[in-house]
C-alpha cells in the first residue's frame, strides 16, 4: 500500500513520540510441577536476606543467579516459547514470612515497549502488604501475543504462551498465592496496557480485574496511527529513520528494535483491505469488550498536552473509543482521563511517562486490594 505524505508525517510524529517512551493461547505441554515445599522455602527465605529459591517447572528453567532481597527480587529464565533469557521481577508483601498459612492474590503487571521488568521501579508497586506483584518480561516489542511468523530473525515469539501457560502456574507453584480467578489481576502500561485487556479477553477465567495505563487498546482501523506505531516497532522504523537522518540519532548498537522484522510478523498484514487485517481485529481489545463481562475494568489516560508528538495524545483517542464501546454495551468500568495531569499527583504532566503511571498505580493498587478483599 502506498503511504500518502500525510500518513508519513503522522507516522514520523508517532515515531518521535515512541522514541521518548521510558518505560487464542495454545496450551503448552507442562513440565513436572514445582515441589510442594517451594512456597514454604520462599517464606523461609524472608529471614535470610536472600531471594527465595524457586523450583523450575512448566517449561521455565532458571539461569544465572536471582538478584535482590527476600521480598523484591528478579530471576532469569529460559523457555522454548520465546528465544533468549527473560527476567521475572517479583515483589512480595513485607509480611510474607510472618504467617506461613496466609495466601495472597497476585497482580501481574506488564511493562511497556521497549522496557524490561527490572526497570519497573514504581514506588507504588512496593506499597501493598496485601498482594504479590509479578512483572514478567514482555520483550522490547513482544506485544503480548503469539506471533504469526515464528521464523523471523528473533526466533520463537510466543509471549502469550509464556505469560499465561508458564509464568502463572510457575508462580502459583512456588509462592503462596490465591490461585483462582478471584485472586488474580492483570494490568500494564502502554504495550502492557494492550496486553492486560487482551489477556483478560482471551482468558477471562484467569483474571477478575484488568487495567490499562496509557494502553494501546484500540488497534482497529479507527486508530490506524497506533496500529502503524506497532508496525514501526516491528520493522525498526526508528532505526531506519535514524540511519537516513543527517547528524546523530543515538547509538545504533543500543537500538532496542533491532533487528527489524516483516510488518506482517505479528498479526499478518496491518492494512484494512478486503478484511486482510482480520487477525489485527481479532486481537484488538476495543472490538471485544463484551468478553470482559464479569471482569473489573480500569482505564487511565492523559491527553499528552494536546501535542501529536506525545504518544499519550494518540492513546487518549484510543481510550475514548474503548469507553464508547463499553457505554454501548452498558458495561460498568472505572475510567480516568487526567488530561494535562495538573490535578493528578504532583509530577504528572499528562504525558506518556512514569510520573503519570506512578500516580495511576497509587490510585489503582488500593482499589485492587479492596476488590480482592471483597
């Protein structure tokens, strides 16, 4: 498809915004489950000052040494579902070791592109003494999906299988969790916001709450600009633009989107011609909000100061589309559009940044605690 100059200008504006960002599953054959004593070992580790020892299982193999303390640490795993090594960050309540019989609900928190779990240092995530928080790796541009094309230079890219069929049972086997729908929530920022709604729609049996914080939650043709931003992360358009630009554009060796892959690798062709983009529509959260009946939905977004160079500007439109779909369905939901951020904490400016997401989490976490307690 030939892009018009207008479309190219809009894509360049989106790429400039992306450059400033900080921050149907198939069933995998499970390996032998972790030993029954694993949760007890995790509780005992709280008194040692070291991260608890976790037992391999469900296709996950731990490599390297766990890093951190007894209640805030990360481990590194490999899996046949996704090529490479992957971090899983775990935050336990400070009182986790006090009562060896108490079980805790779990918040699965999905990071944005091109971040990593160990970069998710939001103070709000450490404030709860009533739930466990797990932050699994989602890749620089994994998009919380099992890719259509598994034969790119990146190798296996089954992120949904990794998260839902491996990480969740691995956590349930190693920690004292409430291993039911009522005891799980999934939330995320940006790319992870898409993943949070997408996973809750694919597996409403797993999650009782879902939350998008500045999420890419409308990938339909109505938000074609956001769809093209996803494509830009796949093909490494940012690197291509930098390579063709005069002057410095950062260190090309640190380009998180290298190597570029085909635009169709994730969900097939993104272009809405004769329904050729049907896989994008199937994965698009905005078109399937009815699947979240019985799941608590929370959406947070700002307005990016009204500037198209801030990704939040585009995400506000996506969130409004989702709200319209929920209104049409008569669904209950919790929706916060904090605009320019002037009334949303002391540091949020309405942009696509961690200061606003910290305030989102300070609002969300007590609400999750109340929902879990009820």
